[in-house]
C-alpha cells in the first residue's frame, strides 16, 4: 500500500478508482492490474503472484 499524495504514480498507471492493484513481475513489467472490489478478488491476486513466483524457479 502506498500513499500517492501528488497522484503522479496513479496517473502513470492510469488509476481510475480505488482500490487499484498493480502487480509488477520480477522482470519489472506490469503483470496484473485491477481496479475496484469484487468478491474473490484476493484469490485472483494470490493466483497471479503464485504464478509469477513459479516462473522464477
């Protein structure tokens, strides 16, 4: 979680709502973007992170 008081980071990632989740992969590229809440969203995020970690092995 980060505070973006100047909104520069939010603008660079195209944030249009809160919550806004951005996952950056080990290669430094954006691997996943999600804006808003939905039931089961945490499971989807965990799945993306798990897949990224498996790619590093």
